[in-house]
C-alpha cells in the first residue's frame, strides 16, 4: 500500500510539474503574441505618420511649384516686347495667351 501511495504522490508531483511548465509556456506565448500585436500596431502608426509626412511634403512642393510658376507667368505677362523680333514677339504672345487661358480655366 505504501508503495502505491508513493507512486501516486510521485505521479501527482510530475503531473503538477507538467501543468506548471505548460502554464509557463502558455504565459510566454501569450506575452510574445501581445508584444507582436503591439509591434504591429506601432508599425501601422509609423506607416501612417510617414504617409502624412509625405503628403505634407507633397503639398509644400506643390505650393512652391505654384509660386514659381506664377512668378514665371508674371515675368512673361509683364515682358517688354518692343525690342523683340517678330518671331520672338509671336512666341511670347502665344505664351501670354496660354497663361490667360490657364487662369480662366482655373477660375482666376
């Protein structure tokens, strides 16, 4: 009887060890999964921030290009054409017409 009781106690202790190890493994996996989710969420936030930053940069570039284009258009529109050859004058008059047409199309 004592022998079977010792085996039962030893068996119960091994079973408790197995359960404890499985619990530790489960906790480690849960922790790793949680960390993985947090990393994925942070990556998504980082991607979103990069996309917003790119959008802001593109808007700034568009504004700068618009300013440069208006500056060039103003130079063409205010150009003194009295000393130009007929071909040059025709060229700049065509450019002026294009500028006026673009401004009309854009609601200016």
